[in-house]
C-alpha cells in the first residue's frame, strides 16, 4: 500500500460572478483512492490563501457556475501545482455536511437556482474517512458500536454490494481542532479495520 497527501480547495461560483471558498482540506490517498480528508488542512494561512486564489481564478477563467473542486499538490519549496479539477460536489468535500455552515450540496443548489451563496465557515474541525468495500469483508460493520463514539457522523450511500475500492459511505469525526478530530478519527479507523459482523439479534434490532 502507498499513500500520498494532497490539498483540496472547493469553491462555489454564482451566475453574477460572486464566489465563496471552503476551507482547504488535506487529503490522504491510499493506492490512488481517497482515504480521508482533514479540515482545516495543516498548512499555513498564506498557503491556504494561495490555494483559495488559485481555485477562484480557475472558476472565474472558466466562467463556471456551481461547485468546483480543485486538487493541488503541495510541492517542495511551498509551491502549489494544480493536479485536476472536478466540476461538481466532490468526495473530499463531504466534511462540509457536518462541519460547515452550508454544505457543498446545498451550495450547489444555491448556485444553480440563483439563490445567494451560503456561508462556508467551518463550524468545527473535521476528519472524513471513506467507507470502502473492504470494511464489509467480515460482514456489515457494527454501526451501533461506531456511533457510540463521541462526535461521529455516519453517512451510508445505500449500496448493497460492497466491492474492493467501492465507496459505500463515509464517517465524519468533528472536534475543536484538527488534531483532536484526527486523534478520534484514528481510533475510529482502527475500529473499522477490526470490525466484525453484528449478530442476528443486533441485526433485527437495527432493522426494527
């Protein structure tokens, strides 16, 4: 397994050219698949401002309307290099559902219907962990055990066939700081990797 760390900046741009940027997230990829996002990214304010300027300039140059994700590599020497752009709400922005005043999905609706752009402020630090097919290798994870942990938000996508590398949902862990959220998320990740299927009684209770 290999992993790499990238920066992600999500911006929203309206028909009138107004734009709002979400906090930069620090994204960790395992074998080319997004594993987790940390928001705010552990970078300097100057670098975050540079990332915001790049993303907003790209949206403006394209005369883009909607939510736009710009993925950046943080190169040695502090330089940022654009790797790719995604013209849509993005997996790496899922933390906005639980941690921002306006989620990227609500923002997409606002941009396309002519409503004022929503507040993109970060209400709490957050770490998002993707739930992939391998987390089901021993059966469905024990969600009750997971949700017993503090400040955990579970989002399942309703997919019934887990496959290796397939995104089945995500977990967001919020906290006062990125370090606090990351420590909790690390424990959650260990719990997920060691998950075992729920017994029959638990399954029935969960379905009731």
